[in-house]
């Protein structure tokens, strides 16, 4: 006999079954509604995040481009400052070289002035006089030494300014180099995209690196470097103008002093030549006077000798007549005449001897004066020779060294010849 198999377990009612179906449908509707809401929110979020990302990326791309333009603008400004400072360094270096050349060129005038002073120290006796030439030479030495001090100061200032300019240039160059690196980095960042092969996650990329500065500090640093460089360029320009002015001024002062010194030297040479000519004329006249005086003395001596012989004759006559005998020994006219003759001859001899002594004294005085004249001629000749040597030496100041040939004037050659032959005694 067949039996009914009954499934074990709880039995649900039909309402429960329907309720369960409705619940499942309601849950499905609710889940679909929630899923739809989440899906819509996700789409909105995607759109919003996509737009936000694109705008953020666009903004940062714009900021990067603007930053690149700012940095590039500052780089161009620094480039111009570097070009200006390089040009100023070159110009200042040339002026410094010119000042050093002018300073070196002052050595020759100083040597010539000292040489002239040394030469003129060889003057002798009365010619060792502090004349205008010596004063002008001492003044020339002072002018040259003052010019050398002034030029040396300009050279030192130029050297110091060159060091300052080099330091400013290093600051500009370092700032420019940093900006070049920053430009390269920002341009690389500007070129990055999601398709770039070298992008990756980084550890704490949003950290603030040590040594970071604010934008104001960054701009102030570049502005300070630029203003410092421009200020030093202006100072260098003023220094360069002052150095050029100093070179021209010292050259003008030295040239004016050279002209004054050589004018005084030429004037002194003319005075010495006039004095020399006057002494030669006095020597000639004195020699002529000595010759005439010697001739007159010779004649006086001859007359004195004759008068002495005449006196001897008169004495002999008088003495001989004393031997007349007896009454013949009378004082006749002959006796009186011979006595008068003896007295006259003795007076004449006394006068002649006195005049001869005076003539000898005058001759001795002439010889002493001649010696004095000839000695002074030697002094004047020596002084003229020395001053002509000074004048010849000073030609080196206006004649190039390679064309300089010492000259000896007519007077100098004559003086040299006289000195060589011993006609003039020079120390």
C-alpha cells in the first residue's frame, strides 16, 4: 500500500509566502534605487573631480607658465645687468691700465728732474746759487711726486672697485645660474603629463623643504642683487671718470711745470752766456791793459835806469870838480847847475820809483783780477756745460726714447775742448 511522503520542517502560510515575495520585490526596488542614487552620485563625483582636476591642472599649468615667465624676465634682467657689469669691468680695467701706464710714465720725468738737480750740484763757488731753475726743478719733483700719489690712489681705488664688481658679478651670476636651473625644472614640470614615463608616487611631496623662502624674499633677493650691481656700476663709472680726469690733470700739470722749468733753464743759460761773454770781454781788455802796463813798466824801468846813469854822471862831475886846485875851487855856475841837476835827478828818480811801485801794484792787481776773471770764466763755463746737459737731458721728455740722440751745442763743444786742453779748470 502506497504511503504519502511529507517534507519535514516548518510550513509557511500563503500570506507569508506573498509577503515574502513582496518584501523581496520591495528590497530589490530599494536596492536598485540606492544603486541608482549611488551611481548618479558617482557620475556627478566623476564629472566634478574630472572638472576639478582639469581646472586644477590648468591653473597649475598657468601658474607654472606665469612663474616661468617671471623667472625668465628676471633672468633677462640679470643678463642685462651681467652684460653691463662686464662692460664696466672691461672699461674700468682699461682705465686702470691707463692709470698704471701714466704712473709708470712719471718715472722718466722724475729721473730727469733728479738728474738735473744732481748735475747742478756740481756747480762751484759763486755759481752755487738757488736760482729760479733750481726752484722750478724742486717744484717739478713735488708736482711729479704728487701726481704719482694721486695716480697710485686712483689705481688702488680702481683695483678695489674691480674686486667689488667681480663680487657683484658673482652674486648676479649665481642668481642667474639658480634661475636657469629653476627654469629648467619648471619647464620640465610644465611638460609632464599622465603619459610621461617618469612619473611616480613620492614620499611626502607636499612637505615644505628646508631653506624655502617666500615669494617676497625671492623677489627681494633678486632686486637687491640687481640694485647692488647697478649701484656698483654707477660708482665704477664715477671712479673711471675721476681716474681719466686725474690722468689728464696730472699730465697737464706736469707739462705746464715742464714748460716753466725749461723756460727758467733757457733763461738761466742766456744769463750765463751773457755773463760768460762779459767775462771774456773783460778778460780780453784786462790782458790788453796788462800788456800795456807791462810795456809802461818796462819804459819806466828804462827811464829810471837812464836817470840813474845821468845821476851818476852828475855825481861824478861834482866829485871830480872838488879836486880843482886853490882858487879854481869856486862855486861857479857849473857848480850850481850840477847841484840843481843832481837834485832834479834825485827828485825824478824818487818820482819814477814811486810810479814804478804804483805800476807794479796796479799790474799785480790786474793779474789778480785776471785770475779772478778766468776763475769765474771757468765757473761760468762749468755751469753752462751743466745747464746745457740738463737741457739736453730734458729732451727725453718730448722725444721718443728710440729717436733720442744726445745733442752738444757749439758752446758745449768749445767748452769741452777748452776743458780737455786744460784751459779751464773744472772740478
